[in-house]
């Protein structure tokens, strides 16, 4: 868990503070309480590798011009034995530090020492986090939104785990409620049509029209004949729904396994109803005074809950009134609980029963109106949903082929499902492209995803890894093995191109941390593309084969460290790191 960027920042801050205190002790600067010394990487590294605005920030407290403060500090900087070779003043009072060979050597040492663990940290250690994603209705095949949500959730879970969290991946199976009733009625109609003829049996107006429903009805009849033709309607629908679920769920699981997604928990909505947990949750809301009855239904005071939350957040009454907040039905007049009631109970289970510190849901953007309502209901239960429940909303996916939008599968003539997609595009390519910034609409170019050239980003990155593996094999055949970092003469690997590559290796730890902080695992993709680009430039400029043994060894070490970090990054997004291409 060595973070070389942070180590350098910490050291620059400590050196600056020590020099300031020396200046104050000598009377060159006034004494003052210094809370912190900010250190950043400048946008233009020609001005240095790290910079501090200490002199500008302290100018008011010290009543001195920033450049005078910076000069007093610079005069007393003790860089011997540090990561820095030199420091200088720039602009109105920036103090810029330039890295020396020790830091570059220690980056390679960190990659070597930590191996597969390089890039991990313990920043989230002790936190129990659930990531719930996909959770597609088991009434039909998974679509492109599920494909995107699948890789975003899976990769976010990997990133959070890399930062020390105890992560659970969960799929919520909606095997109860209106969708399942409609599913049952749709299969029932197709089943009875097979027996009595299509004209004899009307199909529900809001039923599922897909061929997969016809296939389920046909499969049931082939297995059981006409046994349900004259059965009790409720019993028939219950059996057909269960049959459909027993067929669809294994298919979903198989597609997700093929997509390299492995869940820790498959949680069934039906268990919440059967155990009475939905009823109990609604009862808890009633006891807390947040429900009322109207027209035979039980309602949640959603508008009141949300308005109170907004007031606490400082929102003005006039602005709250403009939102036209509405209440929600929890239990219908027929006695059945709504999906919203079940969803509240499900999230209550996550926090109150299973004890997660944080829950992250990956939802489609069309669910945005549900976010505040669910959080508010959890607040009403005393579960602090506003703080502990995070929703990542992802935008739509647009499939392209040769620049044209694609909606139908050539093979089936239906909307392209995850299964169809994985028949056409390699799994690794699908995972790479879908791991894009969640809050932007994405275009998935089917043609680009299968190209084997540098225009295809996943090919570009995987090729960098394979290229290094090929280089290592070739050099080993000539008797040159990768040296230990301690045996590398960094003076032979500190040209501009080598330094750029080593700095990029050092950035990996920070990138993983930011990806976890922002719930945006696409940071890993962008980082890997930049790292692959740095390596390809290094390989073009810095020869290895035919160079003096010590130069070749230093460059070979750098190449091998790049291989290790590429592999670690690809593993985070669930993509293979091929050794040959």
C-alpha cells in the first residue's frame, strides 16, 4: 500500500514546514500557527514535479510578500536524503520541487514489492458496503442497460474492495408484484392459445409480447401437456410464473457468468413478503406517524418527509412549493403492497438487518425520480438514507454499426440482448466499452469493438501488455533477466520518456482512490490508455535490445513494472491481460 505520489506530497509539505520553522526561529519570518501546507502536481510539469502555495496562503498571517516568504523558506530547505533534487520559486510565490532518482527508483520498488496488490489501499478499511446492480426483471432477456449497469457495478465493487472495503455484490430478483402477475398472465394467454387457438384466447393489452413468452408457453406444454387447461386460474398463473422464473433465472445467471460477473447474493423480493417484512416495515412507518389512509389505501407522507429534508438543507419555502411533491401509496385498497413498499423494506433489510454501512445502487437514469423518495422513506425509519444510500444513475446506451444506430439483432430480429451482444463482441471488449462514465450517454460501436488496431482502446491496452511479455521472453532467451529495483542504476533510466512512464506508474494508486471516491470506475480505463500510450512512446524512443547490459536492464525493469500495473488495472475492470496477441 505504497502511494508514491502521496509520499512525495507529504515529504514536500514536511520539508516546507521545517524550513519555515527554521526561518521563524532565526527571525527571518514571523511565527504563526500553520494548519497545513498544500502540495499539488502543477498542470505544466516544466515548472516542477510538485508545487506548494504555502507562501501565498501564509502571506496574510505572516504579513510578508509571498515571494519573500518563499525565498526565506527556499534558503532553508534541506533536500539531502529526500525525494527531491532541487526547488525553485516561480510566479507570485509558488515553491516548485523537482524529483530526483530516489523517488523514481522507489516507484519501481513499490511495484515490485507489492506485485498484485500494487494500487490497493486501506482507505475504506472497516466499511461494509453493498453494491446492488443489474437487478433486471426476470421476465425476459437482459438488455443493453443491464449490460452497462453490470460492468459499472462489478468494476465499482472491485475498486471499492481495492481500497479496503468489505464489499458484497447483490442482485435483487423482482419475483413478486405486478410485473410477475403480468408475466404469468402473458404466459397463460400464450399457453391457452396453443391449446384453443389464438382467436379463442385474448392476449392482455399490457402483456409481454416477446417471442420468449411464446417459447416459455411452448416449453411448458411440451413438458406437461394440457394439464393446466382447466385448472384454477390463480393456481395456473402461479405455476406458469414459477416455470418461467425457473427457465429465465438460470439463463440470466449464465449470461452474467459469461460476462464475468459473479454475485455474492441473489436476494428474492418474494422473501420479504413471505416473511412479513414488508408488512412490518409499513407498520413501522405508521407507528412513526408517516402514513395515513385515503380511499381505502395506505399512503406514505412522502411530500412532508421530502419537504422537511429540504428545509433542513436550507431550501426556501417558495422553492419547495414549486416542486409539487406528492405522496405515495404503500398498500392498495385491495390489500396488496406496492413495489415502493417492498423497495423500502428491501433497503431497510440492507441497513437494519444486514448492517451495511453504505449501500450503492446502480440504476438507469429513468429512475431518478425514485431516488429522493426512497432516501426519504429510509430517513423516516431512522436509517439515515440521505447519507448512507448512494444511487449511481447511468444514461442510455446507443448501439452503432458503421455509424448507424442498431436496434435489432440480425440473428433473432429482436432487440439486441446481452446474450446477442456477447455472441458478436468479445466479452473483454464489452466490459471495456460499457465501463464508461455513468452520467453520460454512451455510444457502443460494434465495429470498433472487434477491430484489432490502435483505434480500438481495449486492443491498444491489451497489446501493450502482450508486447511487454513478448519482449521479456525475447530478452530472457538472450540471457537478460529482469533485475531487482535495488540493482537498477536510475541514472540510466531517467530520461524524459522514462520519467514520464514512471510518473504514470505512480499515478495508479491515486486513480484507484479517485475512482472509488467518485463512484466512477471509468477512471481506470482512461488511466490504462494513458499508461499504454506512455509505454508505446518509451518503447519507440528507448532501445533495449542491443544496448549496454546495464542500460538494457534498467529499461527492462521499467517495462516489466509497466506490465505489472497494466495487468492490475485490467484485472480491476475484469479484463484479461493477454501474454500473446
